[in-house]
């Protein structure tokens, strides 16, 4: 497998594209996304408090063989951060469908991490004809989330935190939950934090955390057995936020699922990028 250097935030952001999408919330919203490569489409969905830069290594590897689309969810990264719209998982799923329509994609494979996994499950259930295969990596499900730190971050008073306090929170979230510490490079750490280290980004992060709602995944629980797409549960087994037990439960409830354990913690796409991309290629 080709070894890639961590792409800087400047390089990554430079090749993002921007589109205004209507019909998701009450007004048009800006979505930034990467669209590279050609062939079978793969959509990469990130979680909180990240953005699509989480997949910078994965994109470099997959674009050699696939068309790779990696949007920043609403309120995240360099997509719309205005403090005036819904950031729920269901709204994010609507955004993905609208983006697919905009790009002329009838169907795609979906790779989804953390709350992106909740979005992926909603898509697989509500829009089964749009999802070919689904990869869930350390994804939220059932009542496994939100974690305490995110509940605290979602309190309205956190919008008054200093940018230094926000940066310290984000730094801790990454340094605490990497198993393969050598993959937490300074370039990656600075890039993954950058969209939230200004006033609008800070408030947006707080609103993103406040939007986390267990009801959105518990409502899916009785319907999981109806999801017929092949599902790969690609799980960092050292994760204490979304533990391997969640993956084992999903493997039992999703009829066409397979669990692959990865020696990584929560941020699997960056914590174990070689294994992560190799397993995706094998599955798709």
C-alpha cells in the first residue's frame, strides 16, 4: 500500500468544492465537499468534533480506484456554520441525499464514522435504494451516545468559552483517544481543530454538540433487522467512547453485517489508516 504524508489543511481545503443546497432547512445552506477520483462512488461521513479532514489519508488511498465524495456535515468543517439551522442526524441525512442529487449520484457506498454512522444507518433505512454497501466505524447507535464530554460541550454557556479553552478541549479529545500515537501528527492535529478555532466555529461546535440526540438512533433500533445492505463494522477495538460491545450488538441486529476489529481507538480512519482503507477496498 502506498504511504501518504498527512495532507495539510491548506492542501485539503484548496481542493474542496462548495455548493448551496436548498430544501434541507428553511434557507439554502453551504456545503463544502471533496470530490476526487473516478469509478464506483464512495461517500465518507465524519462525526463530531471532526470534519472531512479526518479522512485525508483514506481519500488519498481510495481516489486511486474510486470516486470519493467527502462532505463536511452542516455546522462542521467549512460547511455552513451559521447559528440558525437544525444539525440533527436526520437533517444531515437529508443533506447527503441532496448532495447526491446535485452530483447526479443515484447510488453510492457509504463509509461513516461516529455520528456519521448514525447518519449512515438513517440513510440505509430511509433511502435503501441510494445506499449500496455501508461501512460503520466506531459509530453511534442505540443509546451509546452522546458521551459526557459532548453533553458538557453542548451546554449553551460553552459559547462563552475562550478560543483557547475550545482548543484545549479538542486537543484533549484527540490525544486521549489515539492508540497508535505516531499517527496523531502535529499536521493532522492542527488541521482537524482549525475550523472551530474562530468565533463562528466555536459557537457552531457548541450547537453541534447540543444537537446530539439519542432518540434519533433508539428510534432505529427496532428497524435494524430490515436493513438489507451488506454492512462492514470496521471498529477500533480500544475505543471506550463507542466500545466494541456496540459493534457486537450491531453485528447481531444487522442481518448482513460483518465485524472487523482494528487495533485502534476511536479515531480509526487516522489511528489505523492502512488497515482502515485496506478493509474498505476488500469490502467494496
